[in-house]
C-alpha cells in the first residue's frame, strides 16, 4: 500500500489498516454494523493479500476465546464486534484483559436489545467500561484508520500488555464514505515493530496461564491490573505523539475546540464531536462563548487533562449516548461529575442523553441542547439528566 | 498390525508432564486419566483446559502441576481457546516468525464443559477442523461444584440437583451420547477410553494427536466422591463399566467403527450399579430399564463395527 488519499467506506479502510498492521489471526463473528470489516478482511486473506488465519467462529464468545488463545501464543490478533456480540463475549472480554492479552478490537458502537435495534449509541461499550480494556473513541474515518495502528502499538507495548478497543459509531462511521489518507506500508512497519511477547505458550518454555487465585492472592492480582492500566497512560501519549510526528495527525486524551475563552462547553464522545464543532462555530458568530471538549480516551480516564481543560468554566453540557438505569446520570456525566467533585473552579454539569439507537441529532438539535443546557445551568438545575427529544 | 500391539508398562514414557502434588480427591480416576493422557502426548503439547475439577486442583496460584504450556480461560471455551493457539502458531510458523515445530494442540474439559455449556464452541472447533485433540473427562456430573447433574449423568443416578426422593428416581433423562455427536462432525478420529485400561487409552490419545485435523477422545473418569464409592475402587468400577458394556471402548477412524476391547464375559449391569451410592435407590424395574438400554446401545455399536469390516 502506498501513501494515498481516497474516498472509501470507513469499515473498509479499517480492514485495510488491519491488513497493513500485518496481523496473524483474525477471529470474528458477523454482526451489524461491524460486518463490512470482517467481510473485507476475509476477502483480503482469501486473495492472499494478507498472510493470516481467518477463523470463522461459531459465536462472539468463541471469537474472543480464539483471540485469547492466539494472543497467548504471541500472535498479533484482531477482532471486531458490536452490541449483542459484545454482550455475549463479555465474559471472555473481561478475562482477556485480566490475562494481559494484547488484542485489538474495532468496536462498532450500537445499542443493546430490547427492543432490538441495530443503530448507533454507546450502550454496548458502557457495559464493558470496567473490564480493564483501554478504550479509545474516534470521530471520523481518518481517526478510525489511524487508531488501528496506535491501538496495536499501545496494546503490545511490553509495559502495557492490555487489550485495546477502538470505539467508532455504528453506521454514522462504519457505513460512511469519507476521504481517508492511507499511510504507506513502510511508515506502518516503522511505527509498528514486530510483536514480541515475553511469556507465550510454547513447549520450549512452558508456562501456566490463567491459574486460579485464592483470596490471599486475588486482591494483589487486581491491583496489578489497576497499575497496568494506569501506567499505560504515558505509553498511550507517546504512541499518539509518534504517530503525529509521522503523519501530522495528532491525538490527545482530551481534545478541545474554541475553549480558550469559552464560558461554557459541550462535552462529547465519538462522532458527535464533529457536529458539535460546526454548531459551536455558528453559535460563536451569534456571540455565544461556547467551546467543545471531546473525550477521546475513556479508559484509562484522563483525569488531569480533563480537569485542565474545563476548570474555570462556568458550566458543561455533557452529552451522553447511553442511560445508566436508576443511576445518577448518563455514564459520561457521572464520570465527569466525580472527576470534578471538590475541585476548585469546577463548572456545574448539565447532562443530556441524546441520539439513542441512531435517533438523529441534527445541528438544530445540538443548538437546542447547548442553549437549553446553558440556561439550565444558570437556573441551577443540575440534578440527573434530560432525555432529549423524548416524545409523548 | 496395530490390532495386535503388545503393551508393557515398561514401554510407557516414564516422564510425568502432569506432576504429583496436585489437590485431587483420593482415588480420583480423572487425575489418573490426565496423567496417562499427558504421558501419551509428551512435552511438545499445548493444553487449554476448561474450568472444572482438573483446572482447580492443578493450578492454585502460584503453583502448577503442568510441565507443558497450559492455559485456562473459562468454563465453556477450551475448544475455542485451543483453536486460537493453533491458528496463531500456524500463521506465525508459516510467516517465519517462529521456527517450524510439530506441536499437539489439546483442549480438555469435563462432561459439563463438553456436553453442556461448551457444546457450541466444541462443535465449532470440530467443524472448522483445527489440528487439535479435544479430550472430555466424563465423571458424569458437575463434581467440582458439588455433584450436580449434567446431561452426561446416567439415567437413574442421584445427584444434588437430580436427587432420588419419594417422587423421583434420580436423573430421569438418558446420558447424552457425546462420542456420537463428535462422529457426526465427520472428523477423522473419535474414541472412547477409560484409565482402567491405560494402554488402550494411551494408544488412542497418541493416535488422536497424530491424526491431522480435529480428534475427539471421550474418557470415562470414575469419581469416587460423586459416585459414592470407596477411593480404592475407582479402577474396579471403570472395569465394571466396560465389562458390563455400559461404556464400550471403541474408536471411529474416518467413520469406520472398531471395538478395541470385547469383554470376556458381558456382565449384567447390576454388577456395575451395585455398591455405587448414586444408584442405591433403584428398583429392579428401573435396573431392568437400564439393562435394556445398555443392551440396545451395545448392539448398535457392534452393528456399526461389523459394517466397517
């Protein structure tokens, strides 16, 4: 693959990125809206363009199980899923992180049943928020393509050895045709060195993996996981920095747009960030001092960067794409409230849940969410959350 | 010629790949089966094991009874995990990332992991035809969690979730025939075995490992704790199961059946049932039902073996 800019479906570009990353094993079970990725990867392998094993598994549960086996022998391993698939594999999803297996997943975010829906929101990924995976959220096709490489680089770093999920919005991104800049294979090979794992399953150096732990050892094992994901933070920054140097495309755990002089900000995660920026541009013309804060790194949570971005602002309108039923607010807002609690200069938070199961959130809707949020903050109505656009 | 092999305990590999010091119950024939299996497979083996008795007794952190690379992931997925190991190694060897080497990829699980919760992943792995061996250690109930019934528990057995009582004769369903389900996948090798017949077991596991593609070995593993027998009688009850034709020893090579052991004198099932606490409540009428079923099933196997000649 040469360096080229082309108009292409985001799923296809992601599959091409996986091929450029020269993976050894792909195990995935088709589920809407992730299907185009696995279909295209199967085709790439069938055409001999990538020397890898494509394992057409019997379920997502088996997909993640195959990935665990393959990563445990030291093979570079990729999978992709959505929604019910993620829920089905949740058991092994958690184990893969606990066993420190550096698998990379393209997670095409979709709502969970019931009612059955194939459309986009963040309900699925919130289910596995505490599984111990590194979670990156992307906004557009280019970011989706780029972060396949950064994900492998982060996951396989000897200091990290954790699985990484690249969260990208189902349909809004998976099925979108966008101009995407491909990097050439040499750049990728330089950025992504050969995967070498310290302890693998091999008869020449036998190890036991996945042993059981009595109460005397379980707490310490959990602490190791916690340290591992916390210590991955500088590695993630470095991986993004180096990618930025190579390609000119820079990534940060928390990204801001026109926030320097803003009184208040809208906070988003995923593809809605793009709409938010457009709406903020037009609001600015009307004299609103508003900016956008985008959470790119969801786990490990970038506490300091986030606080740095928002401390001193009057208010935040946090847009959630999932409900935490019976909880204090949407999962993102709850997280941010907790990050800011008892911090000096902390803005008040107004929480809106919108765009569940693909219900469109247009520029006009965004405008309303932002302005109503601001008004609510001024009135001090900061409890709970609003479900935007609720009918009846 | 293989039908006339002569076995001697001196010819069996003396090295232990599943070492002593593990925490199995006294008289555990399943641990014995694992030991024989690992002798047959040798060191160039990767084992993926399901959650269950053998996993718990052999891997309490920071100890391990395994001298070969071993992985435990979850209860139901050892077949899928070993599929991944095989696929990963195959790709890396082909790409020159690691040197070529013949490795046995072996998944192991109990009857619960095999016939119940892990049926889907096992079927998937067999159908995909990975170069692997799946070994089911069948002790006929969920022994690890305290003797609850599985679909592999035989008709009439009393377990903690199929207890015999005033209105119940214990397990009222028939044992799921896992070897036949494996055969239905058209894989090159399926066999039944029992550690009471160690040479037969070792030969079958070796054959399963040598055969390219997926192989399935179903090992009846007597559980003194769950069957309510004395620990010193585990081997005896294995023999009785086979001599009464409750559990015939056979293999299916590329669809061709062969009985690997014919009892000198076929014992009545009462010989096998009596003395086992799990069957002690059975009436003569129920025992007759069991005898009839055993006879019918054995005839079926004999017929398939004859067809193969």
